[in-house]
């Protein structure tokens, strides 16, 4: 079983509460807090779809753009030594640090897909 739901480009977590005897989750990779719950996987998936639809409808009513998961940029804190080594490697390859990082991340994901 996957630990994520997907609908309309949004991802949601699947978690269980033994105390409340229910399943629950929230949208991932966005700042907005959108949560949902259900007693079964089918109920949880339906609640997730409803939560996404409600989030999009609320954004439309408020005339604001809904957040998209992972906007395409992120900050990574790697420490001085790794930052310097990466900057020097990028300079030697005559590419930007951004390009070097993108290439390294793409290669990692290719190898671990």
C-alpha cells in the first residue's frame, strides 16, 4: 500500500490513529493546512478528493491562486565545506551551482527510482 494519495496534482498523506480508531491525512508540499479523515481507505480517499475540491473552490471564491505542490525551488542547508566543494566543482565544470545540483538530484532519482 502506498502512503500517499494523489488527485488533481495534489498529494496527501495516509496516517492512522490507534487512539481514535481512524485514518487521517493532510495535503503535502503546500503551506495551506487541508486535512481529511475516514474509517476505511475508500472513505479516506473520498475525503481527500473532497478536501482538494473544497480547497480549490475556496481559492476560487477568495479570488486567490491555489498553491501548487513544490513550486520548483527550495533552499538546502548543506554546511560550509559541502557548499564550497560543490561551488568549486561547478566552477570546474563551467556550470552554475544550480545546474550542478539539478544534475546531481536528477542522477540520484534515476538511480533510486
